[in-house]
C-alpha cells in the first residue's frame, strides 16, 4: 500500500515476541513497577561514568529481552536504538558490545517507536528474522547534558517533567498468533507550535502528537473509539490535558492516555510527570505489552513523543520542534 | 532473502532518480567540483547562526534534488537524514520546513548511507513512492562542537582531516531502467580498534570499513575485482592506506578508493584529506552518481564510514567506536 501521508501498513504484521524493561531506583514506586523486569542501581559501585551507566541499562534490557524470547544474541539480525545523549554514545557503546549490525536513530523521546518502525520494515522486507529495537534514558546523564548537573540542586516549575531512568527493548519477529502484532505505523512530521520553554515540553509536544494521531486515524479510516487505548509517550499531565482539549470533539474519554502522566502516579515531587526516551519505551514494553498479551487490550495506538530541542538551539532563541511516531498493535482474540 | 550477517538484498531494486549536492566555498577547488550543483556562502549576509547555515545547506540540497527529479515536495513520502550536530538540530529544522514525515538517523559520517538503506526499505515495502534521503556537515559548526571554534586558530597534525561543508541528498523511487539502482546494502557493526586519537580518525574507522566490505563481499558471494569501484566515505589518505594494507591479499588495486582522500586533491592544507557526513554524501551523490548514470561504472560499492565518538567520551578516556554502512549500486548496461 502506498500512502503519501506517512502511514505504513505492514502486510506481514510482525510480532513483538518479547520485551525487556529495566529501570532505576526512583522508578520502583511507579504504578507500572510490577511490570518492569529489573531495578538497577543508578551508578555502579565500580568506577562508572553516567554515560557508561546508561549503556549498562541498555545492555541489561537487551539481555532480558533476548532471554525472555528464548533467543541467542547471535541470532539477532539487527540492533536498532537511540537515546538522548549527544552522538547516541550510550547506545553506540552498547552496540559495540552486542557486535551485531546496528542502526542508530534519533527522534528524542520518540526514538523507541522510530526503532520499532524500522525494525518492522526490515522484517517486512524479508531480510531479517529477529530484530532488537528500543530506546533508553538515564536521569542524571540527561539532566547534566540538557539542563544542570543534579548536584547544583536546581529548582523546577510545576510544568517540568522528570526524566525517567529506564531502558526498554523489544524482540521483533515474524507474525505469530500468540503475541501482539504490529499492523500499522505512522511516521511523524516535525511540528513546531512556537513554544520556547524547555521546562514545559508537554505543551510543545502536544501538537506533534495531535498531527500523528489525526493522520493515523484518517489513513487507517478509524475513529478513537475503535481503540482500547491511544497512549502518548511523555506529554505529562499538562500536555495530556492540552491534547485532550485538541480532541474534544472526539469521544476520547479514557481512551486517550499518556505514559508520562501516569508514570510516577500523583506524587507532586515529579511535577507534571515523567519524560525521556525511556518513559514510553518502559511503559509500552512492560504494562501495555502485557495487557495486549493477556487479551485485556485488542487494539492500541502507541504514540511516542519527542521534543527535538538542544541546549544550543534554546540559547539561540529557537522554538522547540517536536515529532511523534506511532505504531498500532493488535492482539488476536483467542478462539 | 534472510541473512544473519546484515546484508540486505533489495528485490525491487529501487532507483536513485536524482541527486542534489551543495557545498561551501572551500569545496569549490575539489577535483569533484564540476559535479556539484551549487556553491553556497558559509554564512549568510543576514543574521544566521552556524546551525541555521547547516539547515540552509540541507534545504537547498533537497530543493535541488526534487527539482532535478521533476518532483514536487508534496509528493515525497518520507524525508530521512542526519548530520553531526547534537540532537541533529540542522536536519530537524530542515524537516520542520519540509513538513513531510521524517526519520532522523545518526551514524556520524556514515549517516548518508544509513538514510539510503532505510529509504530503500520503505520503497521495498511498497509503503512509499518517493523518498528524500541524505546527510550533511558544515565545517565551522562541527569544529566548534567537536573541537574548537575556528577563531581560536588551533593547529592540527598531519593525520587530521578537514570537515567538509556539504549537503548531499538523493531522490529514491521505484526501479527504473535509466537510473542507477540499489541492489544490496550491508548494515554496519560497531567496531572499535582501540584508537583514542580524535585527530587520526582514518585509523579508527578503517577496521569498521574492512568489516563491512568483508561481510558484503562474503554475503553477496563477490570479490573486489567484480566491482568497478569500492569507495569508502572519509578514511582520508592515511586511513585508506591502512585499509589497503588490510586487503593486501585481494586485488584491490585502483578499485579501492576513498572520497575523503580525493576530496581536496593534494593540497597539504587539508592534511590527510576530508571528513564529515557531507563528504561521502557529496561525492557519492555527484561524481559517482554521474559516472554510474553515464555508464562509466556498472557496479560500485559505496561505504560511508563514521566515527561514533563524542567530545565527552573522548574526555572520559574512551576509545573511538566506528561504523560503516554500505550500498551496492548498479547501472544496467545499455543495449
């Protein structure tokens, strides 16, 4: 199927054979915690840089994913991933260790879904049997690079979000009846609503989420009510309320949710909620994946959202361009 | 075809319908200059940041590519690109302007070929008719981020390479008889030879180039002598000589060349030659593309090479992980 509006229809409908999600210690009180695979220390006792810690999370999430999928690393055809650190250093170093063909992607916090889309295309083409795809973020590493080192003790406004420490990966394989499958994807466009405040990213990203959801619904000839869940990545509580207003004519009700808004529950310490490339990856590949696998959900749209700003473009007075990539997952009803 | 060693066989063999290459003023004396489309000023007369200048190069190269392909931007399904700047800011801002679905990639100076591989997969899947894919680099922007602002007047050793100011893009469309086609690609693995010197990247990248070329030849059951040209991206003069030593048992002769080694001719001002994501993009999409189109070459292997270091990982004492992505292009002989 050819579609000029960025929506891909996967004829082979690859399956998500297994997933692996590892998080940091701050994430253990998340409402989603029961679905996470492991909690790792933020820093190792050994001499470890923050970037190396981020790499350790990626490697562990990949190992868990492979193990749960009863696979061996040498059977994985391609590793696809991204993170928030300049030049994708943590993912590059993990790829060096994995030693399999690697594709680095960057869509900021939407990188998880870009990875899944590309992995599905590789499977669809018949050129691969097993793909390992996902994304990660590591709180102190991201804060030091984009804002301030944590040791500065900077204060944040209520619109700010807390970068999740998590790595979430998925093993993609050919279509299977007993696993969630990927039927469609919509590639994001870069949308800029003119926002300039890097401590209010939900407001910046909401228009990109809207654009992708609208295009996906239109291109698949669907309505919101056709889905059990449409979940964005990390708009946070405020961003989600903005998005809900944008869709007020639709019967969005409880269908439209946000991983970042729910990630840390109602604890006001985390301000408007969670963010980070690991946020959507952790929730989609743990709780949502299990709900699909258990048949609680039959059809969901997962929309990872990314703010494509840099500390430099902010200083240069630029607005914040954003993007959102979506995948549609289904679980066949059991007979 | 399924292949566990990272080589993709494109059944549909998409074509490179047109290309666009714009370069900066330092590049006008390149032996390849006659094949470049336009020479743009490094900075605009208007108030423009370096990052905005990089964006301007990307936008111009895309516009030229579309124009030469007799296409309209609204007919392009997906834009795929990458650059060397943190968070891919120049490419993100270009994507905002183009307003079509966008996939950001990062393989450092190998990003051009990662873009082409993903674009070919999208075409292969039948989900797209026209893809715009490529990469860019802008000398002063890259130097300020990775090394020092040019105004510092830093000296460099003879092993150093000069970051090219160039943006090179290609319009990928379905198989056509009168245009170069993409038959195979090999996705790179992250290879780290233990090099630590960021001013001797050719030595760091040569093992990654070797790995990709060896896998490609093995997986396609080919020998070097089967190609009219195997050209790496930006190993430079020294890196190329290292690579040639690695292949001394093969009859590499004049077949094995490097875009960066030839880019600035024999001018010692440029030390070991050219580098940058725009280096391979500019040469592959201008001179090499024309040689294919004119039937001078019938079968070439283009191997973009990338050093995945960051200023931070260098400071942290890490070695330089590298990657190389390859595409095989052919031009059907005319009857």
